[in-house]
C-alpha cells in the first residue's frame, strides 16, 4: 500500500511537471507574438519623435537704402525729409544737405523735403526700390522764400507820386501809384524801416518799422498833410568830391525825404516846415564824419550841414585748400559772418582749381569760410575745416 501511494505521488509530480512545461511553452509562444508588436510600437515611437522637431525659420527679407541731397547746404541743412508709400519714415538732412533712409523694403515710395523759410524744386519725388539701393535721381534744390512790405499813403493827393524809401536789412526806393499805394517785394526776413516823402507834404508817422518774419507785411500806412504857410530848406556839401558825388542823403524827423548829391557833392531838401530833423549821408566804399547831424528848422533855412567822406580801404581774402581724397568735379566755397553756422555758398570752382579770392568783404567784419567737394554725380561732401578772416 505504501508503495502504491508513493507511485501515485510520483504520478502527480510527473503530471505537474508536464503541466509546467506546457505553461512555459505557452508563455514563450506569447512572447514570440508580442515581440514583433513591441518592435513595431518602438519604431512608431521613433518616427513620431522625428515629426516633433521644430521647422526651420523663414528666410529674412532683404532691405535697401534711399539717399539724396538738398542743395545749397543753407537750405538743406536741418531740412525734414518725409518718406511715404510702401512704408513711412522721416529723417533730417545733415549739414551738407544729405539724407538717407535705411532698412527699406522693395516697393514704391515718395520723398518730400520741408524747411521753414524755403521752397523746394521739385516739391517731391517718386522712387521704386527693386532689389537695389537708390542713390541717384533724388536730389532737391532749396530756394529761400522772400516776402513783401506794402501799404498806402492817403489822401491820394499827397500819396500819388510820393517817394517811399526802404532801409534796414535791405535798401530800396519806390514811388507810390496814383492811389497812393506802394509795395516792396523780394525781401528776406529781417528788420526794416519805411519812410515816405513828397514835396509840400508832411507824413504821420514820418517813418514806420516793419519786421519780416516768414510772411508779408501789409497795411503799413501813412497820412499825408499839406504844409501850410512858409517852408524852408536844409542844404550842405559832402567833400572831397570823390566821396561826395552821387552820395545818397537821407532826411528823417519832422518830415522824411531822400536826395542824391550833384556833381560837386552838394545836396538840398526843400519845402520843409519848422521842426527837428536828422541828415544822414551814405555812399558805397566811404565812411562819413560825422555819421549824421541833428538840426532844427525855426522859420529859416538851414545851410552848411556838411560832411567829410573818407574812402574805406579795399580788402580781399585769398583762400586755398588741398584736393579732396576722391575725384572732384567742382569745389563749393561757403561764407558766414557767424562762427560755425549760417554758411552761404558764394562760389563754385573747377575740380582742378584749389583757390578762390573773395573781393566782396566789408571793413570791420569777421568772415568764416568752408569748402566742399562735389563729385561727377553731384554728391557733395561735408564741410571742410573752417578758416577765419578778420577784416580791419
């Protein structure tokens, strides 16, 4: 009996071993099936990983520049230049009048300059950027604006034919028309004085100040009053004859008038009422002693109001400079009476000429000079170093 039980247990053990062997084979078979699946899943993961990489950045848009010059430099320096069209921007021209817009994309644009007191020709320019910088054909010419001073002398009987004298920042003379109207044109900004005169009339006021500042001055009116009773004269001589002949003599005060000395330097004002007057002579190239004289008419002619003319020494300024580093078509010469600013072009010389003589200087004045180089394309350099000339 015991042996039989033992054999039964051995049978169970054998059966158990056979069952374990079956399970092992089943597990191996399942692994064989799942392994390709795992491999395929791993490949899918790799592919998915590649698709999540960032895209390359888009290409950068290329940009270009637009440049030009506003001349002369006096009207270009500090001018505002506006860009409109495919994009908008603004810049300020440098001391030579040059301007540049950078970072401009392809497209069509309009360039428009502006500066108080100046007009521009042309007023604007159109340009198309197409894959290259624009450096030619965008230049402007600046012209200083001028203005007028005008008014009327009434009544027409005293205004018609009256002489009106302008002095101050500029000098001129005109004659009032049949209605007593007068006008001066082409005047730059500055301070002026207007003085009417007409034989047999006094004027109220006798003189008026006018300041031109970016606009015409109008309504500078006078009232003419016929002189009543006796009138008198003021007369004198300017000597020597060389400085006296053709001199202009200005009368101001109770009445205003202007006359020119005769062939020996004599002058006279007639038809004057009693009152206080001032006589002032002038003649290009001469100074006078005294510079003016004050006098009073008191029921009698005033004679012997004489002056001595002294010829002013004539001076010139000789300028020379070194050739520019680039080929010069011309050299521009600028002058100012203010240190470091306010330069105005006074001459242009050939690119082979390295000197200039200024014969228009005035005594007792200090002048400042600079030059620029202009190439064959019209491009102008910045100002050179400054030279100073003191005229005694």
